[in-house]
């Protein structure tokens, strides 16, 4: 199971973490007398921008808009080539936006959880974000882990989407965290927005392949937000949050 990689860095660093590493993994597997099955975590960033309302399918054209997405696509192509060779059994799970404990402050969910927890504790009047109208397919991190384990014993191969199959406004994430933290101030959307959100205003995965293999999602969006807040360390979360 390859869960390693880089989400940011120079083009050289992204290539090393998302392409060279996958090359080495495939080469190592091929040296085994009985090659084990590879489950590789890919990214929905490989799809790039899609029309509003469209659910991205595994056979859709992949047109990444960021160096990160391009490097992840290169790694996925290596997995697909290995499968076509007939010498390796491999699956590239193309993840949408996982939510759960441990998400870093460099992501909107991670930052929002920390900001709103602190704002509730300090009694702040406002918390500022960029525009929150982009729509994203959020999936619980526990369901991602379950999908990985499911794939190990299924007959799935090649690229398989993993998501919720639903596009939500990012504003839903912030509103959900407001309710859970008890923040009573105002949410402003006048901070500079993320260039990535502007480039990809809509994202939703078609998860038919995964569901047709017998997999079911177990965790709700609310579950994900609850665990995200519970995962903050004591210095980041106020006592009594989620009581």
C-alpha cells in the first residue's frame, strides 16, 4: 500500500515523491518471485477542471492544472502501464478530498478547524476565509482506509475513484465546524482565495466502480468534521469543544 508522496514543493521534489517513488515500488515488486498486489493512492487533482454537475469517471481525460496534479498523474500512468504489462496486479485509488483527524493547517479543513476552535475559545467576533463557494467531494478518511483494505482482496485493477459521490459547497464544511465548536461570531469570505479553488470550482467523483465491487460508505460528512476537531491537539482545541 503506497500512501507516501508530496502535496507541495518544487517540481523536482514533486517528481521524486510522486513519480520516482512509484517507479521504485514497481521495480521492487517485479523482483519478487510472486509479486504482491499494489494499492497506490492517487488524486482527483489529476482530472483538473470539469463542467459543473459532471461526475468524473475513471476513463475521463485527465488534464491536471497544478504541478502536484501532474506529478500524481505521472505516477498513476506508471501503475496503469504496470497493469497492462500483465506482470503486476495494481490499483490506483483516485481520492477526492479526505476529511478526518490529522489534516494539516495548510489545508482549508485543517485551518478552519484550528481557527474556529481558537476563535470560539477567545470569543472573537469574526473569522476570515477566502470565498467558500467552490464545491468539493469530501470523503471520510476512515472510508478511504476501508477502501484500501477492500481493494486488497477485490478484483479491481487500474484506476478507481474513491469519494462520496456528492459535491458540497466548501461553505458546508465551515458551517459544520461552526456548529460543532460553538463559535458565535461572523464568518467573512473577504480573504484572498485559493488559486486552486478558482481553477477547479467544482469536483465530484463517479464512484460506481467502487460501489459495484461491493464496497459501501459507512461515515457521514458530520462524522468527518467531528473526528477532525477531535484530532486537534490540546494546544489547538479548547477544553469543552464537542462536549
